[in-house]
C-alpha cells in the first residue's frame, strides 16, 4: 500500500504528522482526493471537513479552518489557523 507524508500545521505548531494512504481535502471548488505520487498541487481552502485514511485502514476526520494545501514529492502540508479533531 503506497503512502505519503501528511502534516497539518497551525501557528501553535504541528497538529498532525504521519504517513497516510488517502486524504480528502476541502478546496475552493469542493474536495480534492490525494493519493501517494500525486502530481504537484497547491490550493487555497475555505476550510471544512478534512478526512484521512491511515495504512491500518483507520479513518480520521478533522474540521480545519481556512488555509492552504500543498503536495509535492509525496509530502503534503495543510497550513491553517485552526483545527479540531473528531477522532483523535
């Protein structure tokens, strides 16, 4: 199973950092699905539901504030002012 590194960062520091299989990211025109080896991509985000799937098969959901998302070379970042966890 292919994975990529995902980090969710806030002004308070790193909220989440781990290998994930899939991320569903809120973007300006809906949601963007991200898998390993995704092409380079950057977008602003209005915030909302952010869902990830871990290699174990576990799904985690977060509610993120507005921000920016970038993925490049199997490393993805979501930069936001706020994040709340539904499952941590």
